């Protein structure tokens, strides 16, 4: 699957999308665009007066359903509740602060946590199909256990994107284990867990350098064979610095179509960034809608 | 400057290049190609019999000057000596092991050390001009002091590549200082040292995320102004995982022309990798030749 086929799949649907605090022009404009494209039925969860003022000023004629609340905290709780009860099948962050939204998502009784961690996944299209990169946005320096959980989140999402048995490369700067490189040690452990059947529905290999993960010729130069080297669907990076730089390189140097969502809840959470361009925002929304069912 | 203008500059020269242990086909072929292009006059420092056998078999008709030695260690010492005495003005690693060559380079009496550390720099061409990325190849987890030295090495080389006052971005995943992200803390220190005039002939800013470093629009979205954001010539990465993944992304996802050399000696050291394609190898040789004078 890629963004074009995902779009085709979405066009036959109209997914109820809860937007938490759509009180900034970027969010309202993105919601309007997704609505116009026919993918979503927006539920605006926020303070009534600023929502109405913005709709009137920024997108006249656009009439999403309004769910009025009194405060930011209430908006977060209410948006999450809409997802939990099935009234909304997708969730997008508006101008609510990230900690407030995450707190509502992770609430023990009223939340919608599903995985062990919340992790970011960047989905980019390369050579005609979706590839995933994780985590470049949520966990600064994941422990080995957190890397395991990040991997599990990504595999689940890749399967929703049509990759039945994702090939996972755990990245390092080297493809042999070096005690001086903790990333290579962690990768070895995760790969071995994969061989022992401790991950479902995926193939895990590592440590792999990026070129060994995505280019068969480079992998063979290093004597690496098997199903994953050269063909990785999912790249698990050592830390947020690596993931962030790789994700941005894919966008800025590679110019590849991409979008990102946060995983670990019952639905992916769409969190747009002001520095994202229009297409990246729309791609992120499409990915968020692909997460249920 | 970019690879085309560098090539033009090199074509009027014939730089004596010492190649340490050219006893593998890849090295001999690369040496032959650079010779045919008119850039270099090769000095083959290695064991006479294998060198002659390879030349005869792989590149018949190619007659570089031979500097016969008895062992790998002697090849390293002799190649370095040729550079130190000025008989060679560039140095390339053949099949000598990296530690053996580095030991000869760093030898207190007979070596050619210049900087405080040996660091790798990837030079890529983007939007028509050279950009540098460091260090993705030599120092796994540099200390703050080593990052300083890596930065100094790169600035010196950038100036040789025609960038009179390089703009240096010290990268992190974020552009504000977070105590949870050591990369952002180190970047803040280096940027402040730059403001205090502790780096010569360059401008230093950080912490910057990659997009803030290379894209003016992204920088402005984050409220970042000044000469460096959006226009960085040199990217200093937090560690080898980040540098490696970014360098390979530039090559594999970006498809940008690139090459790399090792800095910290009186001349850049050309170290080709088997997984480099032909153009990357040639680019690395060109960069190595750009390092003197």
C-alpha cells in the first residue's frame, strides 16, 4: 500500500474524527480539507466561542459538529471519551497541549491506552510502498524494553497498512555487535528475540546499518543475507536524535511523501506540526484514519 | 563549490597520491580511474609481488610508481612518511587495516596528526553547493570536548572547500534545551562558545533540529532567526548512530552526490568503502585531493 491506494480506500468512507481543541487556524484548515476530500466527519471538541469565531473567519461555510466543553482538560477527556465509546473512530490533536492530551489518553479508567508505550511512527513512501520509521518523536532514549514496545506498536500499525508480515530492521551504525555501541547490543537482543518467536507476525533483524537495511546490494557487500537485509519495512532507530534526523532527512533531502502518527492507543493519534507542509499534514490525517477496523 | 567545480579545479593538477597497501582490486581500479581522469599521480605503497600481480590482472597498462615495502606496518609508516616529507600530497587507504593506518598517522614522532581528534566528514551536494555532515564514522559517542574538536576539523575542511565562513548547526531532536536530551545540552554549550568567539572563522548555532538547520521556512515556524538556521553548511550530529543514519539517508533516500574523508591529519585521508558506488568513491578521492595547499 502507498498514499494513493490508502486514499482510494478512504474515499469510500466517512470516518468520525474527534479533534481535540481545534482553536488554531492550521487545525481548522486541515479539518476542512480532509472533510472536503470526503474522508472524515469532524467532531470539534473545544470551547464554543473561539471555535465558532475561527470557523467563521477561516473556513466560512464549513459546519463540523461541535462538542462544546469549558476547558482544555475537559476537551482532552471528552475527545478521548468519544473514541472510547466508538462515537469517534479517529483522534486528532488540535491546540491542546501534548501533555494534557496524553494524560487523558493514558488515564487508567477513562483512557484509551493499548500498547505499553506511546511511540511515534513516521510512514514514508519509497519505491512505491509504505515504509515505517520509529521512534523519532516520543521517547528520547528508550531502554531495551521500551524499544521492544516501540517495535510492537509499529508492527501492529504496519499490518493495518497492509504489510502482513513486516520486515523489521533494528538500526545501528554498524552491522556487527560492538560493546562500544549500545545500539548494536540492543539490536542483537531484539533480533534474537525475533528468532525465538517472541514477536508475532514479523521478521526482526539487527544490528543493521541503514544501507544494509534498505539496499540489497549494500547488504550483500557486507555478507548479510536473509529476508530483512535490503528489504526492511520498519526501521527501529536507537534514539530520538537518530529518528528525528532520519525522518527529517527523508522529508527534506529525500523529498519523499510522508506522514506521522502516535501509536499506543486504541487508535493512532494525529498530531500535526506547524512545520509540516500541507501534503504531510494530509498524509498524517490519512494514516490516522487507517488505524481502526 | 560543488563536485563539478572541484573537478574543474583538480583537472589542472596532478597531485601525488600515496596509496597504502593497494592490494585489492577495488583500490587499484579506483586509483586507475583517478589517474585516467588526470587528477593524480599514484604512489603504490605495498608489497611488490601482489601489487604487480594485481596491476597485471586488473588494470593492464596502468603503471603507477611503486614504493615496495615488506609488511602492512611498513606500508602505513612509509605512506605517512611520503605525506610528511611532501613527496605525496594526499593519502588513501587501500587494504591496510584501519587501526594500523591510524596508528602510523597518529605516531608522535613520525605521524601527521594535526587536529585533536580524527573525525569523519561526509560532504554532499545539495541545492548546488557543498554541505558537510560530521561525525558519522569515527567516534561512537563523542564527549563535549570531542564534539568541539570534530567541529574544528570540519570548519577547517569547509574553508578549504571554499566556504569562507561556514555556518555550523549543532543538531539535536529539539531546538530548545532539554535536560533529558544530552545532545541539546551539548549543542547549547557549543553555540555559546561560538558566540564568545571561541571558534574561528565560523558561525555556530544550536540546538537545532535538522529541518531548522537546512530549511528557512521550518526555522521561522519555530521562531528561529539569525544566519545559521535554514542555511547550515555543516551539521554536527550527536553521535555515530545519528551521523551514520543521516549520511546513508542522504545517499540512499536523497540520492545526493556525496563523498567522505577522514580529517585530523595534515591531509584528509581517503578511505573508500566496499559498499560505496563508483561515483561516491571518485567523489571521496576528489575531496581528499582538495585538502592540501
